[in-house]
C-alpha cells in the first residue's frame, strides 16, 4: 500500500532579520504516514516536532525538502510547493490538525466550534450538532459548557473542545500535537479508544505524545528527531 504522506529532507528555519540570525526549527526530516497507521514523532523539547506538523499543515512554509501527499484519487501534491488555494481545499476535506492550543473565534459556542469542520464539508447544522453532542459527552465536557464560547474554559476543557473539533470529521490525514497533555486519566483512555477506532476507519495519523506510554500503545512507526544545530554552533564546532 502506498503511503498517504512521504516527507523527504524537510527542513525549516526562521530568519531573524533584526539580529541577522537563522533559527533552525527542524532539519532533514524523513518520514511516512499510511492509511490506518499512526506515525509518532519523538524527541526532546525543541527538536522540531511541532514544526514538522505545522509544515505539513502549511502553518509554516518549509525552507527545503518535499512533502508528497497522495489524495483519494491518487493525485500527488508536494505540500511544500502547493498553492494557498490547494492548501485551503486540503484542510477542508483531507487534512485535520489537533493543535496544542485552541484557536477559535471568541463569540462562537463550544458546540458550534466543534461542528465547524462538518458544516464546512456540507453537513446540515442539525446533524453536525447531534454528532458534536455525542463527542462532547464522550470526552466528558459538562453539558452546561456546550453553549458557551471556549475562550474562558480551563486548559483541560479547551483541549477537549480542540480534540472534539479535530476528531469529529474523518480526514484522510490527521495531525495530533500532544492531544492528551492536559487531560485526566479517564478522558485520556477515551481519547486512546477514539484514536484506535479512527485508525480502523483508515485515517493516517502523524502524532506527538508527551507520554512515552502512549507512543508504545498507539504508534505503528516511530520517528526520532534530534534538535537541529544552530549555525553558530556549527561554526563553533569547526573552529574549536
Ligand atoms: N515561529 C517560530 N519562530 C522562531 N523560531 C521558532 C518558531 N517555531 C519554532 N521555532 C524554533 O524551532 C525550535 C523547535 O520548535 P518546535 O517545533 O516547537 O519543537 P518541539 O515541538 O519538538 O518542542 C524551537 O527551539 C524554536 O526556537
Ligand atoms: Mg511541540
């Protein structure tokens, strides 16, 4: 079976013009993600794990490398080169992202924030809301919060909304950045069950977990990243 995503030699650095500095965020990353399998990214803080997911979703524009994405019709797109228009379409139908922090419009209710991906795909509000209610109860979000905008929620509550929003639709490729970092053990177990069932539905996942135990339980492939060397470090090594 062909992978859904193949990343080759992906690197990203940031240029700080004021200080004339290059900050590397991930360097020479190779990995694959396939339908029904989970690829886990591991490595210390600062190794560039989140940056890889952001490059795939094109929150960040990669500095070099290829990220070949294969869609349902077998067409291949290099996400490093794709137009903004193509990326918008892929985000709507193909690629989902549960980011580390919830970003949403301040005045939308939690229920509508969760429904949004389904409505964007053309589902009626009524059906989307029914699915959202089921998922919010599964993730232990108290019913009194469903009609309230998540802006004032606690970290754990926000994370549940973020997860529900990411897991409600079934993208072909799902990116997960520490999805259980601020959840209690019971909710974490429910999320693990959800991830298992999403896998059996054929979704490819690229995920970062902060507990090694979750990597052992969920990952089919593990890719280790090491922190990229800064240019100044390289110069120091050469001259010392
Ligand atoms: N938007 C950004 N601007 C400048 N530097 C960044 C940015 N995003 C990430 N970095 C740098 O890239 C490095 C890797 O960050 P990140 O991908 O968040 O690592 P990880 O998720 O493995 O902890 C960090 O040390 C940070 O300095
Ligand atoms: Mg991170």
